[in-house]
C-alpha cells in the first residue's frame, strides 16, 4: 500500500484533518514495540514513518472513479473524521462505501471529534453509511472525549497515540506507545524551558490568554432615520471562531448585546463578523475582539423602497413623453420613450408612496398607494 491511511472528512473539519495528518506523519515508530505484558509484539530493523493522504481541495468530480478511487485503493486504512458535519456529508459516505465495496470493512477507523454516535439527532456524528455498516456499534474507533478527565495537553495526543496503535495493528501496545510519546513530549518541553521564572511567566501569560472574556456588539445605523419604513423582525450578527459560528440576535438598531464567555485565545484577535436583516445591506467584515470591549457595526438601509420606475402611454398605446411624475413631492418628467424613474432618498421612502402623474391635455392620474421598486405602465386619457 502506498498510504498507511486515507483521511475522509467534511471541509468544515479541515483544521482537525490537517492536524491529524501532520501529527501522524511526524510520528516516529520505535524499532521495538511491546505490549502491556512487556512482550515484543512488533520489531522493525529501523524506525518507520506513517504516510497519510488528505485531499486538500473541494472535490469537483462526478464520481469517485474520476476522483479519489485510486488513492482510496492505495490506502491500508480509512480514517473518518466523525462530527455532525461529516455525518451529513455525501462525499464522506461515498468514500466509506468505497472501502466497504472493496472488502475492507475492518479497516475503517472513526476518529470522533464532536457529537454523539448513534444518537439519531442533530448531534449525530456517524455518517449513515457507517452506521448501516456497523448497526450494533461494534466498530473500533477513537473518541477525543474518552480522555475528558485528562489535561487538554494530553487529550488530543492520547487520541493520536491510540490511532497510531490501531494503524500499526498493535492496539494492546497503546500504553507502551503512550508512555514513550509522553516521555519524549516532556523532554521537548524541558529543553525549551530556560528557568523557573520563565516557566512561571509563561504559565501566567497562558492563564490570562485562555481566560474567557465578554465582548459587546452595538449596531449603529448610518442612514437617516425614517419612521415610515417597517422595523426589521430581527437584526442578526454572527461571529465565526475557528469555523464555529456564534449567532446573536438584536431587536432594534442602537441596541447593545454581549457575547459572553468567549475563549480567551480570541482576545485581541481579528475574527469574521457578518450582519444581515431584512431591509438592510449585509455586512461581512473582520473585527478585533477585546476583553470587555465593544465592537461597533455600522449598518445601512438598502434600496428596497428607493426606486419607482415605469412607462407612460397614451390611450393609443404610444409612448408619452414630457409627463410630470410626482412621488411624494419628488418630481421627474417622462422621457420621449415614455419611461421614467424616480430615486427616493432614505428619509423620504415609504412602502407605498403617493404618486401623481399629469400632462397638459390629459387627465391627471392619482395612485395613493403605489408599491415602489416595480416596473408599471400608466395609460393616460386625453381630456
């Protein structure tokens, strides 16, 4: 096999897929591996490296035969990054099915990063194809939440070592591999430490950096106020933190709302913020989050009620130029081809403005409730 494993994942979990590939390929297998009974269960003449395939772009092919079938066939294992994202992914299901169709059911390894397996709800983390292949839950996998009582610094790494032990087919040697990995890990930490004061300073900084914090969001409308326009049902703000979307709904402009208990690592960092509401221009920008700070988002009304356009004809169906169009006091004259357009500023907009069209020699037309933004035709009758 060209690859030890093929990583199947949803693009929203790309950060996990990249991390797992990087760590697996950097992992140096020992020459000798022992089990919990200190018995040699694997011996190689030299240390081996794992080779992992991860697709790095969106798959735009019609079928696996035109895409990744070759790489799947050249991989000994299929690692499935399991989350509510991948559970809904058709492509992840196709990659699992390809492994099943090629008789490698026992070579599928779930790596659960979030959600609940076999829950059947919104937090389901197993793809339907995987659940159908293992209806009784008899699948050997790795779940980072299995190490929830361990320090954060250990949890992902224990899941990594557990994955390695399965890939090299010595799952009963996990303790041996973990102890070796942990020893090397702390040796690396010790080499980087320059003294107790530096360590204490680093820990103090890390505590402050990771401490949760609050940030206020305030919407500031930069267009003139207009009581004739309908108020929005809701004003929606969204922060994107490491591919995780955090929504916030405000009732009116000028209101201040707070994001509470944000992870400390995002303090003084630039993140993506989006805003959208009916009747307003959308906002998609980058903002800096400060501890106990305030982010002001400038918002503007859009032109939903900003243009009234149409055509004027005489009773014979011919274009009627030179007609006066009065929209709530805003005046224009129809063109020789009979067309007209009135641009209404924000402060004078109404959902249904009063329209008056007149021309010497013709009957005046009144439209007390004409909807804006629509092309319409007016026929004028001669006096």
